[in-house]
């Protein structure tokens, strides 16, 4: 990968992290940054017409296991599946746009040309979809917190026995 592309990938990785609504959930910032950059590199490689499979395999297999516990890795996979399920529940057009942009890394211009809509419409669908995903995520988190709190209260009422 040429140096200019590496700079672009690093810049995009920083931008994606900077656009997160909160970063306090990130336990290992360096590992998180590497993960974001790795995913961006993978997307670029997969978009190329000629793909060197061994390069893709090397990048996909790369992981800094010393920084993530197996529990954290499992949790990340479960979170990813939750997000996929939420995205699957979006209205058809919105789902298509969000999947192409956020999961497959297409540009807004590419999506607009592919779907025959304006870039402004793509931008609006992304905004609507991301907002819906965020709301569904927060709602689920609140429900889990309520269940945990309810369990804690029930346990306290029973004299601390579960």
C-alpha cells in the first residue's frame, strides 16, 4: 500500500473514532484504532479488482490478542451481531444504504449511483439509519440495565440471596 493511502487510512480511522458519540466504552484505545484501521485497509483491498488473497488472509488473521481478553472478544462479536440485527430491521431502502456505507464502506457517491438516487438522499438515509440504530441500541441497553437493577433489588429484598 502506497504511503499516501496509509495516511488516508490513518486519517479516516481517526475521523471515525472522533465521530463516535462517546469513547468511554473503549478499554484499549490503541487496539481499537488498529482494529478500525485494519477494517479500512480490508475494505480497500476487497474493492480492488485484483485481490491478493494471501494479503487479505494475513490482515484478517491479524489480531493483537494480548490486549483483548476472550470475554471482550466474545462481547465484541455479540455487539456486532446485535448491530446487524438492528440494521436488518430498518426499512428496506434505509437498510440498503446503511449496509453499503457502514458495513461495506462504499462512498455516498457510489451508493447514489448504484441505487439511482441523489447523494443528498443517501446522506439522509444514513443519518436516519444511524439514528435508528443508536436509539435501538440505547433502548436495549436501558432494558438490560432495568433487568439487572430489578434483579439486584430482588436479591436485596431476599436478604442478598440470589
